C-alpha cells in the first residue's frame, strides 16, 4: 500500500461537470479526482458503478499521479 496516497470515501456526483468526483491525499495535499460520466449513461447508475469498482479506479488514479497528470488546480481527470 502506498502510504503517500490516501483515498477518501467521498464519492459524489457533480452534474455541472458531468462527472463523478472523489478526493485523495497525495503527500498531504488534497487532490480532486474526476471521472467523466459516459454519454447516454445515467449519472446515479455510474456513481454506483464507480463505488463498486473503487479499487480499480484508485489504481487508475495512482498511475495518473505517477504520470504527473494532476493539473494546476489540484484536479485529476480520468
């Protein structure tokens, strides 16, 4: 387990951004992670899918952070 990366269990919809959002701490800094809701998919259903597959999404986030994909506003889109 990567102690420098801590995931919060705060999954929620952000309809204005057509995304599911959750946060994580990266070396003490809070990063907002966004997953775009696929076209023609219900946001609430996608949120449940993301929660169900949280570990897979966390792996994606971990790789994206390693690839330095966090933007200047501390957001990460996957």
